C-alpha cells in the first residue's frame, strides 16, 4: 500500500511555522506601566523631592512615607535651631529680647542655685539611712543650703531687675522675668535649653568647630 502526503498538510505546517517565527520576532505591543512624564511633570517631581514631599501622582503609601520623612527633618531642623538659640525655633516662653537678656545674665554668673538639684539628690539618699546623728546632720546641711540659695537668688534678682528696669521701663515687658530667672538658675548648666551663650564669669561660649 502506498501512502501519499497530502499537500494541504504541508501547507498548514509551513503556515504555522511562519506564524510562530513572526510572533517571535515581532515586538510586544503591550503598553508601558505608565506614560512617559512630560518635562513639566519631571520638574515638579524634582522640586517635590528637594522639598521632601511626594512626587505628583504618588500613591497614599508614598505620601505617608514622604510626610513622615518631612516631619523628621522639621524636628531635626527645629532642635538644631533651638540649640543655636535661633528665635524662630525657641518656645514662646524663651522668645524676645527680655528673656534673652535674662538667660545671658543668669548664665554669666556662678550661682549656688545651679548646684541645688545634685545636692538635693545626695541629701535625699543620705536621709534614707537610719542613723540618727547622720539624719540630724543632713537636716542641718539641708536648711543651710536652702538659706544660701535663697539669699544668693535674691541678690541676683535685685541686680537683674535693676538692669531690666533701665532698659525696659514698661513693667508689662518684664512680666514673669523673676520666675524665669529662678527656674533658669536652678537648672544644671549643661542641661539648660537653650544652651548658655556665656560661661560663668561672663566669657562668651566658643562655638564648636565642625568635625
């Protein structure tokens, strides 16, 4: 028996092979994920990146990340400005030329009040001991410290108010300065915020050199 090859089978095979080769060489016509941004959109995205904001058309997740990053940068900038004494970043209680004068006056003096907190901690620890003579001694020392701090602070306030009245005669401008000076004087010098601009004795604090 003789088998003959059908002509249509050969033609079908050739046509299928041609279609496969054409489909392999033809580039994909699928569209891109997003259109190419215009020059205006690219410029807007660049400006947003410089400001720390999300680019135009950003998703909600990208907007949250950008907002969190911007908030962190703002806090770091505010803290750096406050440590430098920049008025723009100081709390309301520390703003103004009168408050600055009070800070500089208190910081330029060596007062007994700045040692009050460390001494108070030591006295408190010694007072926990059950030795009667020790407790009596601690009580005496504590009363003596309170008297010295009160006298030294009173003298400082008298001198401070004398200078304040000469420069700011209006009493409204000097409102609350006594309490502000007392609280500033009771703080440990290294922990004062804004940091002191003057050392004890009146010498200006030298700015730290960048590393």
